[in-house]
């Protein structure tokens, strides 16, 4: 379990997380939210139950429920994947952050908790983010989070019957102390006014040298 100020990440458990994650995964705009994910929006609860049962026992990717500590509810999921101890490299992927937490302190901290675990607990050298080249919100998030763009892998995979060009981003151990400080400054409650508006943007902090 990775515990933060705004969210808690727990290993995915169908019994504990299934009902709330299903609710969070079936908003009215689910098709758009799942457009670039490996598995599309779940058509039925049975579909979802089959999916979560298989993912909860997977070691790589290793899935976590994202719990919003304000409400105590599961509002998304994310995974550690392409886990490579020999080369000290790991990726955050198959991310679904539902409408209740998207573009909030919760999702920023959810990424931060994975990065901190990768660098500080595991001692890894490299933390990766990859996405469909057409997925502009994901690309913008990677840059805001302090990942460095590394290039375009053309026709890298076929996902749900569609050819995918993949953009690669990473942060590395040498950059982590600076990025960690940027996250901690942004996540500090003093960075938000009474209405929850940010005083400093994370992108400005992660880009600062």
C-alpha cells in the first residue's frame, strides 16, 4: 500500500474494490475515457468482473486501486508494468483516472507515489510513461509530471485492431531529487487557496532547473 496526503494506492482486490471501481469506470463518457486503453469500456458488469479478476492476479502489470482520501472511495486504477529489475526500469501504465479525480491533486499524487516507490524504495534508475501518439491529454500530462519526451515509435503495436504509434517519456534517477522536490512543493496544502486553486503550476516547477 502506498499512502499519500490526497490518495492511497492499494493492490487491486475484486472484493474490496470491485463495486466502487465499476461505478467509477462507467460514467456517461466512458467510451471516450477508454479510447486509448488496451481494453475498452466495459459493456456489462460481467465483463468488468472478468477483467478485474484477471488483473488482480497479474504480477506484471501489477494493478493498484486509486482511492480518493477525501471521499474514501475508489475512483480509478493504475499499474506498474514492464518491471525490469535487471535494468532497474519500470513503467506506469494502463491508467484510468475517473471523472471525480481527473486533473486533481489525487492523480498527481498517484503518479508521484509510483515514482517515489520506483526511485526511493526500489532504487530503480528509470521510470517510464508511454501512450498512443494520438492521446494528447496523456502526452500533456507526461510533460506536466516532469517526464522527458524521448521519441516516437511508429507502428509500434496493434491495439484493439488499430495501429498505434507510441510516444515514449521517462524520468531518470539523476533527475529525481529535483522532480521530487517539485512534486512536494506542488502537493503542499499551502499551494492551494481556499477554493482549491493552485498557486504554482506543477509544470512550471518540474521544468525549473
